[in-house]
């Protein structure tokens, strides 16, 4: 029960890893402060945390390092000027204005410049002088080294784990959508879908909450929320740049899976009106119920196999699939409602994408999962 609750709160483990990113830099800074004492100030405890989080915001190493360099350089220069000009108020204000104005006016560096401007005001309370300012410059250099080392450490140790968790979660969302739109017994939908909390936490989506007022049903809201999750959670795989080869290789392996997750979700959206035409569909295509159950089992098998890599994944049952496709061929000449045709088209596309994804899991990522 506790594991399920944790999965609901943080399905891709992003929060717990960010919590570690706030903890480990502070611990290393505390070690420096306690062991070396001078010339370090208590800022060596806080500044590594903010420096690492600044790097986390950006997706490429070029942007990470550039913004880290701007932040720490600006802090070093500003605190040094404060240390030597603390008795010359008007000169200090003029110098700070000249340095900060172009940086804050820049779109590229506004974020880190504002943070540096707020943070550097705390240095006013520290001892002034050339010697103290130089010591704090050394301290900021050490902070930069801590941030870069920990950035590489977190990438090396957590990237594959996070990417695997992300794909597993996205597969769960597609399964939830498929079950919600095609379940034989509609009364069990709210019980069986794994991520039903997405119905229960509308305010957690903030800006998207106002948008949902245009939707008429819970199904349409559910589609919107899953789409937002596919976009937001997929950024790690879609946009993040990695330094280590093993992470680059794994990203190349799972990137097609991310695309297939999005395609399968698009396939499932064609089935949104299934319950409205369920009786007619079962009369026209008697094998539909068995095929839907087979696909549900296939999704669960894919999630379990990809997450744990404990067995070879079975492809969809050819007998069930071929029987349903043959029934589709027999009704091609009939005049059917648009929403029934959409359901048939979506299910055909889903069958194709599931088979493609199963082949990738079996052939492409089995060895990588063990890294």
C-alpha cells in the first residue's frame, strides 16, 4: 500500500532525486565548512544547492555550464566589490548598477542574474576587506566544483533509472486510457485504473485547471491530463543531453519507445466514444471483447517486462488478432457511423504499434536494462 502511494506521488522518481540534489550538495558544503573552517563561510552550505538546481533547469551541458559560470562569476565579482567598497555607499551602488543592468536586461541571463542579485545582498553582513573578499572568491570556486561533480554523479547514477521509470509510467497512462475507454464493465473503471488520482487532483495542474473547464466529460479531462503528462514527463528523454556514453546509448534505445507511447495514446483517443456504440460494435465484431482483453494483458506484460526485465515478452496472440481483422474485412462494405469507424481505425493502429513496441523491448533494451 505504501509503495502504491509513493508511486502515485512520484511515479518517475523525479521528486526524490531532486530532494537528493538539495541534500547532497548541502552535506558536502557542510563538510567543507566544518573540516576546513576558514576561509569558508556558512554560504558554502547553501550555495552548492542553488548552483546544482540552476544546472538542473537547463537541458544541455552548454546551457548548464554557461549559466553556472555566469551565476558564480557574478557572485564572486559582486561580493568582492561589496567587500572592498562597503564604506563607499554611492560608489558601491553605481558599480552594482553598471554591472547588473545589462545582465538583468538580457533574456539569456536574467534568471541567474536576478538570483545572484538577491543572494549577494547577504554578503553585506560579512567581514569586509580585500582578504575576506578573496577568501570568498575561493569559496565560490569550490562551490562550482561541487556543483559540477554532483551533476555528473547524478547523471551517471540516476539517468537510466529515471528513463526506465518514465517509460513504465507512460505505458501505464496509455493502459489506463485504453481501459477507461474500452472496459466491458464501466462501473469498475474507477477501481482498476492505476493512475486514477489524476481525476482526483485537479488543482495540482494549476494553469491547466482553467483550461479543463471547456471539457464536457471526465474522459475528455482524462485525455488532457494524460497528454500533459506525456509531454512533461517525456522531456527527460526528449530534451535532456547526457555526458556519459551509457546514458546516451540508453536514450537512443528508449527514444523510439517514447514516440510509440505518444502514438499509442493517439490511437486510444480514437476509441473515446466506444461505450456509446459498444452494443453495435460487439454485434459487428464479436471478437472485439477478446481482443481488448488480450491488449490489456499485453500492456501489463510490457510494463512488467520492461521494468524488471525478467522474461521475454510475448507478442499479441495472432489467432485473436487475425480473427478480429478478418471480421473487419467482412464489414468494409457496410455503411458505419463515423465514431465506429474511428474505433476500428484506432484499434488497428494500436495493434501495429504494440507489436512494434514489443519487438523493441525484446530486442533493443533487454541488455541496457541491466546497466
